[in-house]
C-alpha cells in the first residue's frame, strides 16, 4: 500500500519519434511540474529548472499556449481569448542550449495588459528540444517536449469539486466528478478499504496511516491517497483511483472509506461493495 499521492498528470512528455516515455524521463527532468499562483501581488517572478542527465548538450526553445482539458483528463490547446493567460506570460530565456550533465533556470512573470477577471486563468509552458545536425539516413530522431501547467487565480475564486459517482472494484475506484467553481479543484485526502466486518471498534482510520512505519492491521485490504487529478472549472470528467496491489482484492465483501477535501467541500464517504469470485 502506497501512502504517497499520485503525481499529477499535467507533466507532459511528448516525443517526436517512437521512443518509450521512461527513457525520456531518464534523459531530462523539469521542476516544478505545476505552478498555482494567486495574482494578488505585482512584479512577482517564478522559475523552472530543466535538468539534462545526458552527455550531450541540447538546444531548447520555450513556448506557451492557452489550454483546456477534456472529460478524460487530456490536455487540449484552446483558442486565445481576451482573458487568456498565455499572451501575458513573459519568459526569459526563450531559447538556450541545455548543457550536458547540467541544468538551466527559466524564469517567467505574468504581466497582463488588461485586467484579468475573478477566477482561474491557465497556460501551458512547453520546453521543446530542437534538432541539431543532419539526420542519418534510415534513422529516426527522438526529441523531448516537456510541458508545465500554470494556474493563475484572481480573487474571488471558488473550488467546488463534487463526486457524482464512485464505483469501487477489485483494482480501484472509478469516479465521475465535476467542478462547479471558477478555479481548478483536486481531491486531497485518504482512503481505506476494510474487509466487511473487520473494521476495529476504534473506527476506520488506523493510527500512523500514510506514515513510513505504518503496518496494516488485520482486515485492512488497501489504503492510500485520493487521486490528485485536476478538475477544471465547469468540467465533468472521469478520475481513476488504482489500488497499490496490482493483483487486486480477493473475492469477498468490502467497505471503502473516503475522507479529505475536494477544493473547499469536505469528502466523507462510506461505500460497501463486493468483489465477485473469478469464473473457473
């Protein structure tokens, strides 16, 4: 059982070529993955660090787009509007050579020329590797593209996440969620799954849950963090929670407890479910 929350899915690693994403992660890294900024103070700056783990220098350009998200959680480019954040992001530098076994800091500021209205304004900053040298005949070239999301919020804003449906099974929980607020909401909290009738009298939440020294008591079938997937304002989407044990729960009756927050609203749920026996 893994007590750590899942990494948000907005660190995009897209490759121009048929190459596995784990290889790209071993070559370069970007930190932080996400910025959530309150635009209540002028003249602020923020920074990313791009790290090169290879022995080759890499020319890089930086670009920014407006974006949205579909019901599956995939990031999509969105047309620019007057209230879009992307045109007002100033980046320095916008091109550089990432040194071998080295790093580069890229700073940005948000300087809108028009007042941004209350709520959330989003942009995606991309770090794009550029080709260099002639391409040998009969080969293909893999280039990294890393994206980091910027969420800029203007008060007053609300994060009103709601769980419309939760369907537990042997391997996890499928959620349908929506956000009635004007800023992105994420579930934050924990879950525990008990075999039916095994929960102790002290309640469903054992001491030290999520701590490195936590030892699951008898009857506790699974535990961990709620999924941190983003739910954008006005969006209804699907979110999946996977239990840490890939083998899944054995056949039987269970109860899952959820607690935490979904933006401002509190999560406090109890769901009974049954894992059917596998057919012979």
